[in-house]
């Protein structure tokens, strides 16, 4: 459920902190008072696009923060984990959006996220129903998803979707290969030349790694040999005492000094290490000198290898890795060309097998839908009659498709007949927004036990209905409030009187500015607001308001 909504500098709202309760909540207020800002803030938290026109006049940015408390079973936890978002602490999901003239930012649990991820999470949190949202009921895809939700077909729909995707992938691969133009002889010749040229060079990653270093060493072999010889001569001078000899003599003298005065041992000790290290350097220099190769033929060979590698880089890429990748791509392309017939036959066999798997999954889903359709229709009829359609008829027809579709092997059509003696019509042909809104509420009521969405928001869906029907709409929302958190924006006192919590949106002036504020009303204040909604004040309106509350 939504436990906190914090708004700052959004439209008429400068600052708002709302901690809604569970159950059925209604929000009322005069037209233009700012009720839509509350719903707009929730929509922003769900990932709706925003622009700088939402920012309160005179401010630099606006922000919305929403906190939802989620059960352990919520699918949101898996979505956060999949995208590397920090987990919810104590089950609380924190959503924040910041809108400025230059950039919009969004966060999940204080971690930056994309707008698409926010929408994916939002779809699991809130089911929004505004004045036009119920028009989605006319979509056959939406109707199929409602039927599957009622029948709890998640496992079957996932199995079908996987089979459908594999079948489509195989068909696309077959079509691409079948319609591709046969490669020209010169393309085959070019590909083979590329592979042969790279293979003939015979470079390995190990050779390339040390080639430059070995070439530089061979190129400077004579100079390196001279330098090493000079260094060895300085260490062991033949015509006089060399550095090594002098250092060894110095070490012997230090030992004599230590024997006569032990206090010198501490600061003479490093001299022994220097002597050993110098001897190690002398040995290494001798080994290095022996390894130096000043053979002109080796230098010539290395230069040829360097030139060959640079030539391949100019043709196939800037590095040895690029050259190897070009070779692999040429091999794959040759394989596709030369084995095109065999590959087409393999794909034909795979498509036939995948089609059988798809039909098996589709038949299982169809059977489940055929069983669920009459049960859903019966439940919707029951709730529709409680919403004023006393003799309504509701039917669900499944029509087989000539070819399997992305959502199954059939289409669905919801038909509704509000009046006896009149034929049922598809929902898409029902023009009345009021009728569609009530049908949507009947469907939500039928799905109440199956729907795991924690928050349902109804934004003036009771518009265009009469007073008695409005009260029926309110009763339905009250019943939904037993299993969901329900927020309703309404102008009907019959609906507002049935809410567990009643909030009032009002405009006020502060420092020559207009602001909107939200506060809960109870007892006398609630009676006053219901009386205003009834169309006036006075004792008669208050008496009617009290009666509405008493019978709720």
C-alpha cells in the first residue's frame, strides 16, 4: 500500500506530506482546488512523462516522493534484483522524481533508474482508472489479459509465450536465409582469400605480445652489447680494482671495524646487502649479455614479421584482436553460404517441431480460457446488477485464429447487454463513458480476489452516473477496500460517505500566492463537506449528510 506521498512545488502545491491509511479513501474538493495534482503526483511516481510546465511558478524544480510498503510476495522485489537496485528495507519501496527545466531524474531506493524501469515497477504497484482509462477495456488484448488474470493462467501464458517466441525466431531465421541473395563467386573468393591470408601469416596472441619488444632488442643488439660490456667492466676492472672488488674490500673492512667496535654493527649492516645485490646485478648482466642476439638474419626476420602484421592491421583492423574477429566472421559467412541448403532443411525441421510445441501449449491455454470465460461472465453480471444494471447480460466469446497469435490461439470479445430485449454489443461499440466505467468497476470487483495490485486509484469514474448508481459505485469501492487500498476522487457525496477516510483539497492564499492543501476531515467537518457536495448548506443539507454517513 501507499504509506507516504510527498509533493514539493508541483503546480498549485508548494509542500504536501500525506500518509494515507489502508482501506477505502476518498478525496473531495471544489473544481480546480487541486485534486488532480494528487493523482498527477501518483502518476509521476509510476513513471509518467513530465515536463517543466508542472513546476510551480517561480520555482526551479519540483519533486514527488512516494513510499510503498510491499509484501514479501510482491513481484517488485524480483524486478529490483534483476536490475541491480538496492532491496527494500523493511519492505518499504522509495520512489523519487525530480523535474527541472533542463533534466528529469528518477530514483528507486535512492538509486538512479531509467523511466522504463520505473514504469515496469509502477505497473505492479498501482492500477489507475481515470475518466478515459476505462476505454482500455475495449482492447481485445486487454480483455484477454483480464480473462487470464481471473483464471490464474500465468503459468500457461508464460509457457505459450516462450513457445511462440522460439517458433517466431525460427521462422524469421528461415525467411532471412531463404530470401537472401546467393553470394556472388567473387564474394566467396574474397572471403576465402581473407581467411587464407590471415591463416598463412600464422600469428598467435603470444607472438604478437612480444614481437615488438624482440624486434627492438634485435635492432639495438650491438648498442646493448656495448652498454652491458661497459657495465661489467666497471664492476670488475681488469687493469685496476673494479667497483665490485672495491665494494667487497669495503665489506671486509666493515667486518674488522665491527669486531673492534660492536656499536658500528647497526649502521654498517646495510653494506652487506648492497654487496649481495651488486653481485646479483653482475650475474644478471652476464646472463643478459649471453642472451643478446646480434644476428642480422634474426633482425631481418623480425622486421618482416612486424611489416606483415602492420599490413594485416591496415586491411582488417587496428589490432590483432580485430584481425582474428574478421577471420571468424569470414569463416561464419562462408559456412552460411556453402551450407545454405542444409541449414534451410534444419530450420524447416525445427519450425515443424516448434509448431507442435506451440499448439500443445496453445491448446492447454485455450482449454483453461474456455473454462474460465463463463465463470468470469457470471461474476461480472452479478457485480453489474449491483451497479444499477438490473437485467444486464454479459457474455465472453472466444474465436479461434487461423494461425497462432502472440497471446494465444484465439481472440476474445466481451459483449454487454444493459437492456432486456436488446442484443448484446461488443464493449468497443458502447459509447457511454458512464456505462463503461461501471463495467470496468464490475470487472475489477470480479477480479478482486485474483488481483495482487496493492493500490487502486479511481479518478472521477463515477462521472455521468445518477445519484443511486453513484451510491452503488461507492459500495463497490468500499468492498474493494477490504482487499486493496482504494483512493477515489469523487464529486458524489453518496460515494464519499462510504469511505473509511475522507480527505479535503482546498485552495488558499498565502503571500499573494495560491496554494492547494490536503487534510483529513472528520465528524462535523465531514458533514459540512458532504453538505456542500449535496448542493448547498443549511440544516436540511446537513441532515441529509448525516443520514448518508449513518447508512454507510
